C-alpha cells in the first residue's frame, strides 16, 4: 500500500473540491425535488377473444390499481358501458332522430356479462349496481392505502349489437369502443364518478393507464387499435395480435375484412389511414399528416408512436379514442376533411389532456372545434373560410336561441352542465360545440394571438396525462395570459353572455 501525504496547498484544493461536490449534490437534490414526481400508472392486461359467429368478445382483464389518491379504498367501482346497449336500458342509445341510422338492420341489443372477479386465486365479492346496471362494484380483499396497489382480475363477455355505433358490428367493420370494465374516476371530496351513459355526447371519463392487450380474432380481419401493435401471429385461421399502450386513457379497436391502409411517418409517430378496398387513400392521409404537424406546432408534440385514422360504420361524423379515431363511412365528400381534423384535434383535447366529458363536455368539444378552425386558418388550400365559420356558427347559435325561445318561452344557454341536462341533441351541440368555439374565438380576440397560443401550449403541457376541471382551465388561461378571464369564462359558461 502506498500512503499519500497531502501538502497544505493540496489540502486546500481538496477541501474546495469537496465543497463543490457537496454543493452540486445539494443543487441536484433541490432541482429534482422541485420537479413533480412521476407516479406509476394503473395497468390493464387484457386477453381477448372474438367469436365472430355470435358477436361475443370474451375477455379476462387483470387490473393493477395504484392508489395515487389521498384516500384509502376498500372497494372499487368500474363502468360497464356495454350495458347501455341492452334491451330495456333506461336511456336510449341514440336520440330518436338517429335511430334509423344506428339500427341499420332492425333493432338489436348487446350487453356485458361479468363472469367472475378474483385476486390471487381467491374469488372476490362483486355487485352489478349503479342507476341502470352500469357499475361493477368490486370488494377488495384488503384496504388499499395511498401509494399501495392491488391486482385483481375480471372475467367478462361483451355481446355486440348490430349497430353503427362505437361498440357494435355493421356491414363493413366491427367497432370495439368502451367494451371492457374500466375504473371510474375518483375525485377527492366527491367520490367515484359513476354517471350513467347518455345518448348526448361522449359520456366517458377515465384516468390514463398502461395497457397490454392480446386479441384473438378471425384472420380474415385487419386490426386497427389504440396503442402500438407489437406482433401478430396466425394459427388455423385465428390471428393473435399483441398491443401495448402507455399513458392512454382508454383502449379501442376496430376489425374489418375490407380495410386497405396507407402509412406515413411524422416525426416519431407512424400515422396510418385505414380506408376500404377501392378507396383512394391519399387525400385522407395527406390531411391527417397536415393536422398532426399543425397541432404539434400549435399546441405541443403528440407524444405517442401511433395514430390510426379509421373509416368505419359509425352513425355520427367521428369518434375519438387514444391513438385511434373513427371516421364515419357515410360522410359526404365535403365533410370528410373537417371530421378528420376535428377527431385528430381530440388527441390533444381529450386524449392527452383529459376532462370529465359527462359533466363538462364543452371543455374538449369547444376547444376541439376551435382547433379545427385553427387548422383551416393555417391551410388555405382547403378553401375553408374561417371568418365564415365563425359567422355561420354565430348565426346558427342565434337561430337556436330564437327558435327555442319562441317554442318553449325560454332557452337554457348554459354550457357547463351534465349531458342528461340537455333536453335535445341540437341544444347539446349548440351549447358545447358551437358556443364553445365562439367562446375560444372571443378569448383569442380579447387577449391577442401571442397570449392565446401561449395559453394553449401551457394548458397542454401542465395538464398532460391528467384530467383538468373547468377551474383548472380557467386558472391556467389566467396564469398564461396574465389577464383576469374569470368573469369572462363564467359569463359564457353560465349563459349570461348575449351573442350578437
Ligand atoms: Zn368532438
């Protein structure tokens, strides 16, 4: 061993070095301490098998719930959305006006059957409850305290109705939206949000989670799904696909035996448009790519590796899910571009930044409508006059107010109410989409472009992978613009503002 004796000068340098190292460590600890800790996410591991003859999707899902709340839980509540499709359901599946379009081959029903719930081989007590058999209550084997987790499995069978809807089979494709039990959102001080399905809007609300999904289906079909496809194998006419999705708030897939697809890489995202055989696919792909690029630029980067734009039998214009949007196959040619852009904008407002779509639908729909306008403002080649969009929206809203006032003697123009408090579909559309778009346009005009676009970017960044409440959105806009917009927002949301 060689002993080293330090002289005085070396000692001073060593002490100084030691001080610098300690200081650096302290700084690193402080900086990291200021950063918000990334909490682990709950996970859904699903093994699914689709029986094409009986239109039944059998599944086993293993859920690991991570308690990121301050509360202790002894039971959990899960949505059973497919029960909205069953015979005798309390709420109509669609508004009466849309009935013929959804039930193309006559009335048809579906449902979800829970076959068992277990944890580590032990059966758990569960109950089907809620306002209309729409909730699965699972009694946990132990109390789950903050930062603890519990893993349990649910065995289920979802029967699809013959409907042109988010969940159901039609003549061209099979849609699997909201097909599995998903944990209800928990709000501190409020409890689990167990709102019942409603024909108005998209009555969904969930937390981001990690998904590992294995799907077995007849090999004649092509699969388009949320997440990213890892592998597909085929054996005796059955295809099995493995898909993984991280930080997504729902999982959806579509099967069709007439899909034809085309893909393009946009940065680190592979964008694929699924049309039908014989379709010209290039224009739909082109506008999808432009929408992804434009919103990446305007709001902040789309963080996923996959985005699938999927044509399918669906009665309304389109429907958004994480990494996958459904585009109706009964759209007129001049409607397709608008719907594609709208649904892609939802990847930012609903997908990454979530909100309670049942109680505050204006948050994602209003901002998505306005984002669609922003796209056409940037892309004059589509000949959409955005000033006319605002003018037409204003006229359409004024007509709604006039007609409803003359028929009913009064009109409720408040925006922030639950879906079941809108008496008709037009009332819902006018108060969330149209008025929402006009509200964001009005904010932009009053604070100016620089502050408005900064506010959108900040809102996206601050609430990524979270659910924002109306108060969160208002506070975020005030913080970014340094303009007190509280009274402004409130007068629009309450219905006090008069649009001229
Ligand atoms: Zn929408």
